[in-house]
């Protein structure tokens, strides 16, 4: 009986260790995905700022063109 109880406890402990490993691996994967997503967002924010600057330059050029075009008529 004592041997059976020890075997049951050992099995419970093994199950707990396996569960901890499973969730640790899951958290590691989620952490890696979150890190990658955060880096992607940072890159996209930089690209967005750059595109906003280019857009503003184009708007400025268009306004100059409209002003010159209006003066010629």
C-alpha cells in the first residue's frame, strides 16, 4: 500500500512537472511572438512617420504648383 501511494505521488509529481513544462514552453512562445510583434509595430511606426513627411512634402509641392498655376492665368 505504501508503495502504491509513493507511485501515485510520483505520477502526480511527473504530471505536474509536465504541465509546468508545457505552460513554460507556451509562455516562451507567446513572449517570442509578442517581441516580434512589438518590433514590427516599431518598424511600421517609423515607416508611417516617414510616409507622413513625404505626404506633407507632396502636399506642399501641390500647393506651390496650384499657386503658380493660378498666377499664370
